[in-house]
C-alpha cells in the first residue's frame, strides 16, 4: 500500500469522525432538556374549588325510609357481586359464606346447613333485622369485629336497601318492612306519606 492510498483511508476516517461529532453537537442543541430553576420533582396537587373544600355528602336516610321505595329487581342485580361467596336459592349449598335464603329474621351464627360461623358471629347472637343487616352490609368488620367476612361493604345506602328487599323476598314468609315514620314531605294531595288524610286545619308535616 503506497502513501497516497493510506492518506485516502486516514482522510475518510477523519471525515467520518468529524461528521459524527457535528451530528452529536447538532442533536444536543435541538433536543437539550429544559433545566428547572430549582432541582427537584414536580408533584401534581389536586386544587380545591373556589368555594373551598368540597361539601360533605348528604346524611344517609333511615333504612326504613329507603326500604319503602327500594327495588327487588335492582337488589337481585346488585346481589350478583355476592354470588361467588353465597347462594340464594332455598336449600342451596354454603360456599365461602352461608346460604342466604330466609336470612332476614334468622338467628345469627346458627343453622345455615351447618355453616362454620366465626366465634364473633356466634357471640353476637340475636336475629338479623333489617337495621342490623344494613349496618353489616355497610361495613361488616365494623358491625361485627372479628367476623370472617372479608367483603369491604356497600357504601351506597340505596343499594343496601335494594339488597335488603331482595333478601326479604327470598322467604316463604317474608318479614314485614319496618314502619317508615316521617318518611318525607306530604304529596301535593295534602296526604302524608303513609296515606292517612291530613287533619282539618293541620299543615302537612315535613
């Protein structure tokens, strides 16, 4: 190899290096990240509205009031989330939890085809009322500390009411619904919510 060819090779290598260097400098100039004024990470914080913190939710209505307008069909649909642990048909088997047919009015922690209830459930005693089941469905572990039920609970009171009227329907002799005293404002015909006529000269109760 003569000196002319060697110079050509060295020149090509040098030109390639210079081209790569120029590309690197150009890319750095085009895609250089913006440096923050102060080092650190930006943390997104949820901004409160102009009126301050969000207002607290409306208080729950008494379960007796909600039961009066609850839907068996909606309750049956909501109960599908419980079907992995419970059965609902008469004489149905126990699963992770007991069969729930005719559960309202039944004594807690007993029967259910020999289901192995927790010691806390057995110690609680008493019969399942609408009010008791409402509190248990809302937060099982708060209602009966030590229960084996791991379900987090149903937060919406209207959904719990639908579930309760559905459970009530699963019986040969459904339990009577609790009286909804002062269920709400009287309708436009001047009669209270329970259907009794208003007394003469007496304003409808609210």
